C-alpha cells in the first residue's frame, strides 16, 4: 500500500523559501506541489476573437476618418497658397499705382519703363484695366480690347476699376484679383478672389 507523505518546507540554513506543501509518493519517490494540484489547468493570457474584431473595426474607422480629411486639408492648403499669391499681386499693383504720383513740371514719369502702364487712367476715368499673372505672381499680359481671353499661362486675373476722385487731389481705384484667370467675374463665379480699395493723394 502506497501512502503519500506530505512535507512542509521552511527556511533552510537561514535562507528564506516559500512555505509550500510537497506530496511525496511512497512507492516511486516522486513529489508534486500541492498548490499546483489544486489548479491543474493553467490559463494563458490573450485576446479573444471578438476583442480582436472590435479592435480592428475601431482602427479601420479611425483610418477611414483620417483619409477622408486628407482631400479637405489639401484643398485648404491650395486655397491658402492662392490667396497668398493674390495678395502679393495686389501689393504689386498698389505699389505701381502709388508710384505714379504727380511729378513737378519738367519731370517725366518712368511708369511706362517699369510699371504696368496704368497712370493714364488717373487723369481721366475710363474702362478698367485687366492684368494677368502667372502662378508665381509674374505679370504675363494685359487684356486686349475686344478679346477677353486670358493668356495660356495666366492663373490670376487682376481688374483695376478707376472711380471718380472725391477731391481734386485724391484718386481712388478698386482692385480685384480673382482666380482662375479664365473665369470672367462679371459672367462667371471664380474659385476665389481678394479685393481692396486704394486712395492715392495726387
């Protein structure tokens, strides 16, 4: 008859150890930890299939949301770049108009040499001037009489409308820069535009 022998381990030679009961089989001499006998099935930690499916679903939803925002962000960036370029064009035009001041007698204006050729309209209110610019804010041409078509490389259309001067020494103009250049603001709706007024003491 085989009788199991249960021993209880304690500190050995001053070294601490776990107080676990050990069962020794009388016939074979094999021993087993009693604590392990109480829990014969060991469970391994991990994710279930349902948890994994839910995690993949949440990740896919987040990625779809991010990808859906990319076109909006790209369009906003393009609009911002175009507005910045349009403001640069407007600054050039306003500088050109401010440079065309009334000169003392005997001094000739250099407007025709370096500017856009707009100074003649300050003396007499006439048809608006229309200028065309490339994507790098480079002047590429002026609207020809009877031909509203823009040059092939034009991206921006600048329209300068001369208003009746409020006083004898002040001239007023309205400047509108729109894009794309092929769209005429009076007959179509441009993708974007910026506008301002300028009053120059003459």
